[in-house]
C-alpha cells in the first residue's frame, strides 16, 4: 500500500491545504486531473490524503520525489503506511 497522510479530526483545514498543494504539484497535468478524492475519511473520521512523495506515488515507473515545500504543506498531517478504512470502502 502507498503511504498516506492522515489528519486528525478537527484538522480539516490543514487537510484542505495539503490537498491543494498536492493538486498544484501533481505531475499529471491532464485537464481535470485531481490528486486525491476530497473528503476521504478513515474509520475514525480522520481526513486521508495520498502522500505526494517517493513512498506514496510512482510516476513513469519511478518513485516521485516530494516537491519542495511538501513537509511544510503537510503540517500536522502524519505519514502512515496503513489506514483503518470504514467497512463500506
């Protein structure tokens, strides 16, 4: 599984900020390309966003390096190799 970034309940604004940064730095420049579905939550109601970095994304068969400013954009988000998804996913 790819690395994801988890934002605790109450940190929705931080998740939105990181998702906007990911969309701005997404190497897929196809019109309408979106980095990760917005409002994705785990079984605990925490926001989940895909990690735009080497253990989270492959581009042209190579690990994609985290663009400059990634750590700052993630802010309070926690990198995680696993997510406790709700049963309906």
